[in-house]
């Protein structure tokens, strides 16, 4: 390795990656101004170490890990508030009752399907005939603060099914639910290593613990088809003092299915879930209700089917998704001081990665060994090049955040990224080959 390249490796490599949570806490420029990033090269000039606040902020918000600055401030401070907010705590998608005409006699196959996030519900249920010429009717509702002791905000519409209503009877509505009111608080601690008692000098000796805290009153903005509600909580004096409607920042999403009967090989419902605009991947997941019903995960959708057996029998089930880690790798790079890409298809990255069929390339083009050789099997640690890591685009946690589903293939439960504490190094073995 040339002396010039050694210097470049020490001070000029920049590693960039965006870490997201349930929403965007601001633009690139906003976050660069709100959070310090630290990047150091080791004395051998072969490894880049990053220290970030991704462990906490990755739960909710957006931060940037970049090699643009080589500075930090050593301090021992109590937990203090930052200027980072959860600007977009939002979930969205679609709730649909499908093919309700198939097998309908007195009542239909589906009792109700709804989604709940931040104490806000969006749902569709069968309520039976409301007019003399109705075959049946379906109620579509948007409910803000469903458990509010003062009184929730309810909007609803009725869909009438009559003799001339064309088939299939599909009732589908798009939903969007946003609750804002979180602020990030940070506590810094330091621990010098190597026998020193003074201030730490390495980034790994500094720890940031972050916690999101709610700031009342919360604000909401929700829609379900043509139904819509928005506003800010109001304080009331009825003991104990509190705020109404009773809502909360979105930390999880629940999808509730209530089935009654059905005909063979018919899909009766579907719900899709997107968190901060990114689809939750339910692929490989399922839930059987004996031989009568089955919920199947297909990409970002939960589909409700009656299999070949058909039959009658009530079944209720909830699938939940907690706030996922979302990481955008599309700007991960290694550059020299002139801005040129270095080893883009040769250098291997050591990070928190495990091969999984959820990301097919991790089982083929990613390597099993740090020198770039070998093909990993599912569950093996694996090493991408910068180009391969960028090709991942946006990673969003799936199975580790989902409850209420089973997996026939255990490997489908493996996540590509195994932790929300992000540290990346360049493997010395691949550096020798690349340079």
C-alpha cells in the first residue's frame, strides 16, 4: 500500500448511512445541524470506526452518520432535551373487505376488520340491513381516542348493498394516521480505557443514551377514505386532569380480523401497513384458524382467506407491528479526499449483517468471509461491498417487530440487520486485495 493511500485511509474516508425510525425528524441539513458525528481511523490506517446515536434515534426519527467531521466534545451531563422531534409519526395503508357476496346468506363472511395506531381506529364492519330494500350494509368508521372517558371523536359512513349492487362486494378504504408530540432527550456518559483516568480520546469511549418523551398536548391528523379528523388535544378538568381526545404517539400498529364463515378458496379481506411511507414486509408469515381461515403475509399485505375446506366458525385475531428500525443505505460510500469512490466493488464492510432469504443478494453476492470469498448460508454473518450495501436501499425491520404470525421457514424470520447500534469497519483482508 502506498504512503499516500495510507494517509487517505486515515483521514479522508467518509462512510455515510441514514438511520430512520417511524417518521422523518427533518431534512439532511436539519439533522446535520442537530447531531455531531464522529469517525476515526485506527493507527494502522485500515479500519474506519463510527460512533452514532442510532441505537436510540433509530427507534423514531432520522439521523445521519457521516465522516464529514472529526470532532467531539467530552462532557458529563444529565439527561437534556435536544432539538430533535418526531416530525412524522405516521402509518398508512389500506383496509379492505373483499368478495363479501360469495357465500352471503343472512350475514357475510367477515364481521369486521380494523386497524389501530396511537389510539385511533379505522375499520369496516357488517351491520345488516338498514333500509327495507337493503340486502345488508357495512359501516365504515374513523374513531379518534376510542377509550376516551370524555368522549371520542367519531366519523362514519354507511355502504348499502342492494339487489342491483354489482359484484364482487368489495369495500376498500385507504387510511393515514399521524400523531406528533415526541422530543428526544439525551444523556452522555464516558468511560476512558487503557488505564487512563482523563477524558476519553476514542469515539467508542463515549456513550449516548437517548429517550423519546411525549410532549402534551399531542396533535393528530387521520383520514380513512373520505372521513377525516385532525386537531390538538384539549385539557379538561374532570378528575384527574388530562387531555382529550385520549391519543398517544404511535409505537405500534394492531390489525384486527373478525371472521364468521366463508366459501372455498376465497379471499375475504386485506390490510396493508406502511410505516413512515415504507412497507412492512409480512412475507413468509401466516396464521391458521383450524381448517377454516388463514391469514397470509404477502409483501406489505395481510390477506384473509378461507382455504379449500370452507366452513362456518367465528375467529378473531390481531397481528401487531411495533415501531421498526428503518435504515437507508442508498448513500453508503467510501471516498478518498478528492471525492472519488474507493474499492466500491472490492472492499468488504464488516457490520451487523446476517444472510437471509428476505434479501436474496445476501445469500449470493455478499461474501461469507471478510476477504470477499465464500457464499454465506442463511443465518451466517456476511460482508457486502459498498456498492452491494447501497443496493439494499431502505432496510426496514419485519419479523422481529411482528407478533401474531407463524413462519413455516425459520430463515424467513432472520433480519438482514441484527442491531440498531451501527458500527462499520473496512476488513483488512479485503483492503489488501483492493489496494
